[in-house]
């Protein structure tokens, strides 16, 4: 596998309410970039993302899943997050180690409570947001109503990149107002047919294109001057303006997809590869000492452990982000959070259970390793002499927790009786240590 440089890496969190189709979209993305040869389904229990038995049993995501897509000579690291509010901690973790959030909206139900909750979380972390209206082929799909809801809830920053010619079971084509082309698909989806926009759609397409150009130009003075002069920007200029708008959170682009039929997925991935900010474009994270740590491949080596799972026949799998430096297989690192040492004998890029061994990972990249001795989620591992430590993931306080009452004298007496009895039965039992 190619070793990707920091300026070739994009980290993306796949978000949305329960049932919005994130896992199905992940399958389509993996299929489009050639990681898998056949798309699985949630109903069949054979998707890359939902591979734990509990997820197959219940038919929805319980854990976040890391996967990568090599596309347009870029590496897209994607974390597919559960949609249920019960597992929101996974989404919070993912947003902290990624740079952009793609929020799926169900075209049949519009903006739901889960959509708003995850948007607020992403906003609090100042993450760029892209919306994807999914399931446009559903029986109750209503694109116009969903767009109206989104503008009402999320404001005028919502800017369509595409609109469907028909939503509902007949969905098979759309107009892309960034490229000013018509995209259409056969019954099996996949590679689209790209044509000029029909005459009857030109007025609407031009109107939305002008709104998109204006939104892109607002983020750069030179682009704004050119817009006032000609009301036109080249495709590259629009990409630059939209990227700046994403970083500043002044624009929320909206895409149209049917993940189940693989319609619109490739076009959205092109946008992710060409326009979404790179790791190096985003503000640098701050360590516990208050210092910014830039993703510099030539800097001191420091990695942050953000997730740990236990898999059959493997044991513990530890997921990390390379915060600085270049990580190579076989390196010895100091766990500055626990005062221990670790050797990362093997490095992997992962797609669910699929693990691809790599020799090194550069700053900004996401990977995994196995069988660490003492490392835990939230730990920082550094090379010798480096004193960087991270603690930037903050979870909200629980709404409900078990009440704790003070220990009474009666409780203490009962405990003493129990410990004394245990000591009588086994004289080696240390009462004071037990207390």
C-alpha cells in the first residue's frame, strides 16, 4: 500500500441519525474505490462496518468503525459512527480525531432529533460539515421538503450542490450545479451517464449555480472581486472558495445520494477527495501544556490512542492517530499517560475486520496496532525525549447516574464483620488492605 503524505490525507466522520444509511453508504464507498468487490447489506449482516455479533443481531451499528478509501490519489480515512443517541460517545470521539463531518439526512423523514444533536456536537467542535440527503429512492422521499427543513433548522449556510429531477422510487438522475451537468444511472447504479443539462432545467440550475458561486466567493477577497466583475468563477476557483468556506463553517454543501443503489456516491467521493480540507488545512490540536502540535511528518513522533476493541483470534486492537512525526513498524514508544513503554511491532490500515499491514504512517494518518501491553484509550505514546500529551476528548456529563449515599456506622460495622469472618476462614487475608 502507498505511504500517503500529510497533504494527501483527509479524515472524515460519517454521521447521522439512526436509520439514515451510514453503514450502507460506507459499503458503497468501499465498493467504489475497489476495497470490496461486492456490496453487503445490513439485512444480510455482511457489511464491512457492522461486523460484531451484536450489530448483526440487532441490525444497526453499536460501535464506530474505521475504514479507508484510496480515491483520486488521496487517502480518505472514514469513521462510520452509530446513529443511536445511546452510543453518541463514538461520534464525539470520531469528531475529535477527524477534520470533517458528513451528516446523512433521511430523505423520507427529513431533519430528525438525532440529526440536530450530532450537528450541535460538530458545531461545538468547530468541524466543517457536509450534508448528504440519502434514500432519495424511498417511497416517502421528498427532496424539496427536506431542503426547506434544513434551511429552517441550520440556516442560510445550507447550499445545494445537487438536486434530483425526481425523488421517490423513480429517482435515477440529478443536476449537479457545481459542474453544471446532469447525472443519471441505470437500475444497478454505479458509473453514471454525464450529459448536458436539459433546457427545461437550465433556469433553476443557473439560479442555484449563481447562489453556489456567491457562497464560494464570500470566503476569499480576490474571488469576491472576480464575482462582482463577471459573476463567474472557474471550477478550481469554486473548489478553493468552498474549501475555505468549509474551514470557516460558512457553507454547508448538500449532496444527493441513494447509498443502497450506489447512485451519487462516486460524485460525492470526488468532492471529498478534491475539495474537503486536508489534515494540514485545519487548526492544530493543543496538548495538555497548551501548545499547538502541528501535523508535521518531520516533527517529534507522538500518537494518540482513541479507540480499543477486542476481536476474536486477535485480542486487543488499538486505534490511533499520528499527531506528529512519522511512525514506523517496530518502534519503541513511551506511554506518557501511564509511565510505561510499548513496542508497536505491527502497523495496519483497517477497513472493519480487514487489516492491511503497512511499514509506516505519517502525521495526520489513522491506523491500528495489536497486542499492546499497557496502552489504553486516551493515552499518548511518544518517542524518547518527547513530552507531548493529549487530553482533548471531552464527553458530556450523564443525564442520569446512580445515587451514592454516605457510608454509615452500621455499614462499616457490617463490613468489619464480613472481613473478620473471611480472615477467620483464611488467616492470610489482610483485613486492613481489604478495607
